């Protein structure tokens, strides 16, 4: 099948620099961080504001794309499980999905709460969390 | 910044073939559909079963990647809004995100309920919906 080209729209700026320090999920102690977008894309943020919950899509560029099964959460006492049944970064297309709250927007820079992505992680997309139909 | 290569892992098989017929969100009347994965990737489905809620990532290959603002839901009476504040398919990296329930798994084919993606849509990833920490 045809391959598609992802073009990063920005990078994460975070105090998290070491995979060993990264919490596995944001509610396990992740720091606040900045999403630094390409300045030309600032107009695409219009309509977002402090307090909004958004879904952040990243590219987990250190992942192994050939892995099809893992021990969940790296715990070898748990049975090997298909990667599509886990959130492991190793998978054919290592897209990271993070639900974050916006703390502030300054031009093309977005401050967010509790992001478990490492410093320098490429950003792919931002979408609003999906609320009820009436609010769309 | 460096671009990344997405390799589709399969295609959607659906009775939805026309953009004009596609509901904007799955709870607005989308049909059941099949996710037909590359047969070599079937082991990556191990651990998923009927009744599971998963997040399906697709590539919206008909999207316009240069669009930065849209009228939400195509309603021109609503003000232009940045694409990152909307779920519009037109965006720099047109990744589709769909929450679906698994109805059945037959080898590399996964039957899912209420999917608004068109027939032939490339599939990028499948992840479990994130439950409470205790269940991970």
C-alpha cells in the first residue's frame, strides 16, 4: 500500500529528557510542558483557549516499528500481548495520543498540563476532545 | 523538520462510499464496518476481544493539508475557526480518530460498530481506550 508523509507541526518543550524518567501515563506524575508549533501555523489555534481539553498527537520517534507483541507496561510476568491491545510506543505507526489541558496560549506556543512526552518529541496534530453533539 | 513515513496497516471495508453520505460523527448514524488488516499483523491483535472499546487511527487521504481555518461543520454562518480547534478532516496531518466497539475478530479482520470512515480509508493504528490506572 502507498505510504503517507507526516510533516511535524512542532516540537514538545519539556523538562522530561530521559525515557527512564518518563511516566507511562500523564496521571502518573507528568510535568507541564510547552507545545512549540511552527509560527506559520498559529492561525490554526484560533478558537482554542485556556482550560480547553485537547488531544495531542505526537510521533514516538524512538519506537521500534517491527514489534507486534509486548509485555504490558514492560512487566515480564504479564503475558505477551499484541501491540494493538496496548499503549506501548513500539508499533507499526508509533503515533502517541495524549489528553492534555491548555494552561495558556502565547502566539504559536501552547502551555499544557501533565504531558508525558519527552523534550523534542515531534507534534503531528491537535484536536478538541469530543464533547456532546450539541456542542460541536 | 524531518518528515516521517506512515505505512498503512490495512483498510476500512464499509458500505459508506460517498463523502456526501458520511455522518460527521459516529453517533449520528454510521454503519458497522470491517477493519481489514495486513494478514502479517494479525498477532498484533492478540488480547483484543468482542466488546472492547478501541481507538482507531485512520489517514483521511482526501483532506486538504494546506487549510488552517474552517467553518465548523461546514456551516458558513459560524465563524472561521482554526483547524486545531475543530475535528475537520482538512489539517496539516489529516489523522482520523474514531472510538469504536469491537463486534468480532476473525483472524486479521475486525468487525466494529458505528464507524464513520469511508470504504477504502487507510488504517494507521489501533489502541485500547484508556481506562483507569489499575486496569492498565
